């Protein structure tokens, strides 16, 4: 959930033979956000949908929320911290297919107004997504002009993270969970455009959530993002890519025992700033997201900020 | 596994048997797979949490109340399901004192636990505030332990006068007449029976929020969170000034106005449909 916007990198390697052209190694990390620990609904995860690069890596995501502890107008706000450590990666299958996988580990904590505290930790929901490349970068080194890439895909988020109804009774923030407890299905589209050292990436994905074994169903979730970036080559092996973007999330109402759950659902719109440093096969990135506009859980939950740090190895 | 299966068949049969044996003509429900329902009363003052001893913003009469006691009798509880069918909790067990009292010797009562409620999805809670004429007419012998319990919470006058349905006390200030106005006067609002004709007993029906329901069965233990707005006692339907009644409303016209406000004091904020054995924070 987090991010849900795309972080993209564009790399151009000059060749000696043809000074006017370049091979373009272009990859985009689109952070896909799930429902646990993210805004209204729970933790976060992401998948890399590099357009041309396969990678494996680890990412840390922190999300800071505040929510109303109580039902009154003057009920106190409490802080909720969602932390996620995830392994993620992407491998190609044939020329046209890609598979992304994310394995998150969540550790969340919050302190109630009465000073009692609660923490939960454990494996989150594992997500596996497949993408088909409708448009891919051309392999030829004779490429001139803008490069487009377009991928469509889908996949499944498995109920490997535990869901405990008791977590939902302490606060209006129903996302204080390790997982949705349900089999959820994802569809996604990613688009990238790059030219010289500049690039733009856009993504939209939608998660259909189903009822879990505890008769709870998180609301469906729409994520979208738009990023622009530029890569600066500081040496043969070292490049720096700052990116600026916006992203948003939209949640439908949750249901419990087939009844709508009060104060769930909503939307949030973020501004995002990130920087990735790449050295040879390694990429180190840092991302910060701040809300521009939000109305989550009927105003009873607020995102304060999100932050992520990752290290990937391109394979 | 096998025994569970047999058991469920047996249960199904007995349900069918029960359903076919009893008549629905009386509009009462069959009590199958009964469950527990908790009514929790959370006090507010005009939307904010009611904190005893803390001053609240002035009301429409310009009176700023500091509440020290909010005790009331909840009675004759009825749950209404989606089809309008009513389940009346057994009357003999349907009198409760809800209290928030700055007298520490009196434990606060904010929960009513109803046992053996027939399975169903309920949409509304109906209850009385105070003691109805029928119960009053049973006299002291019909009151049982409830009279003593009410007495302990200062919810009674003499037997002839009966119960205090609401005992609402504290202090207040008013800025209406400037800085030389009333400052720190104590107030008492004691609502009760005036006569056979003017009982001041009222009932209220409060619906759960749209799309919600109180799900009752043997596996569930729902909690209905009801907000009691103390400020509404004096303002909900008709504003009544404490100053105008000499800081004490114990009967007469003032009590009749308060009694008319009482049904509007309550609302269901939300329902927690908890699994049995899984209470909320």
C-alpha cells in the first residue's frame, strides 16, 4: 500500500561505437501496496515491476498513523506505527513474462490512551504477480528517441499473515493486522516512458478482497501513481536518480458478517520524493511520502508519513 | 467429527421441531441458539466525553455545567429485529441502574448484559428510562432487591414517592448576566413519578446505524455501544434553565420538560459483533 506509486530508474549507457545512440537499461520499481498496515487497511508491501531488470532485494517500510481512541469528538488521538521488512524480487519467464514476488514481515505497535500498548509481529501476506509485456524496450542498441513500455498483469495475495478480529476492537483503524486473512486478487497496469536521462512512469492497480475465515472482508483497494525522474551519471559505475511523484489510494468500506463496518474506507493522496543510488549491480533507495489530502476511516485515522529504504541486486 | 455431524443433524431436527411446534401468532420469537448481548452506555456531553468534575461548554441557556453524577434507571429492554419482531427481555430481570458517580464508594455501572437472547439480527433497542406504573403498583414486595440497589445509588425517595429515574447533579455557572452572574451554584435534577397521571416514565427506541445489526447467536457476544448525552437532558427537545427552577428540578413542570427530553438523550453509536469469549478493548 504504500506507495503505490512508482519509483523509476532510467539508465543510459553510452556506447563507443555509436555516440549518438545508447542502450537503455530501464527499470521501474512500482510499489504496490497491500492492505495490511496501510492507510485504512493494513501493512504494506511492494513489488518490483522493473521493466527490463530482474532483481532481488530487501526493503524496510515504516508507516506512521494516528487514530481516534474512542467515540467522542474529543477522544484522544493515539499513534500507530506500522513496520514492514520485506524480501522482494522479480524473475523473467520467457521473453514476454515476468513474475514478481513479495514476502513481508510486519511488526506493528500502538499505545492506547490509557497507556496500555499492543504490538503484533509476524509473516504478512505473500503476494505473487505475473506480468505480460505488451510493449517492451527494444533490444537493439540502435534505439533512438523515446522508449515506451507497457505491462499488464495480475496475481494473488495469499492469507499467510494472520488476521485476528480482536485487533479490530481496540481502535477504529482496522488495518492493525498482519494480513487480511483472505485470498485477494490483484490486477495491475504499469506504463513507462523514457527519453535520454528522463523518465515518467505511471501505474494503476486494483485489489479485489474476499471474505476471510472470520467473516471479515476488507474493502477493495485502488492504487495509482505517477512519477517523474532523471538520472545523473556521476561515474562509469555510479548513478543517482532523484524522483518526484504523486500517488493515491482509495478504499471501499469493510464488511463484517456481511454488514458494512462503520468508519472504514476512504482515500488518501500523497506526494512522494525519492532518491536511488546505483553502483554496479546494486541499488540503494530511499523514499518519503507525505499526505497532501486524506479522508480515511471517516476522518478518524490519519496517515502522518511513510518512509522506505531498500537495497536491491540486479540479476 | 462424526459426533459433531450427528449433533448438528440432531440440532437441526430439534430446531425444525421447535419452529413447527410453536406459534408465531403471538409475535414472539422462538428462543433458539440464544446468545448474549451487552449494552454499554458511554456518557457524553454534547459530543465530548463526559468527565465528572470537569466544566463543559455553556449550553443554549448559557449555563456551563460541571457534572458530578449521572445515574439513571434503564428498564423493560426490548430488541427489535429486521422484520419488526420484538423480543422483550424477561420483565422481572429488566431493571438496571446505570451510573457514573463522583462518589467513589459507588461503583460505576455502564454495562447491561442480557443473557439468553434468541438468535437473530436486531436493528433497534427499545427501553424505558425509569420505572413503569405496573412495576410501581406491585409495591415494595414486588420491587425485590432492586429497591435496595436503587436506594444505594440514591435513586429512591420514600416508597410512596418511588424511584428517581434520573439523578443528575453537579454545579454550573452562567455568563448570561456578566461576571456578577451565578457562579458555582450546585444543581440537582431528580426525575421521578409525580402521580398516576404524570408518571414521567418514558421509553425510547434507538436504531443501530444504517447497514449495521446486532447479530445474536450462541457463537457471538455483540456489544451495543450507546451514547448517553448528558447535555441533552436539559436541551434535547425543549431547553430548560436550571436557574429558572432555582437550581433544582425535582418535579412539577420542570420535570415534565426533562422527561420529554429523556428519550432523545440516547443513540446507538456502533455495534461490535464480537465472537463469544472475545471482548473488545
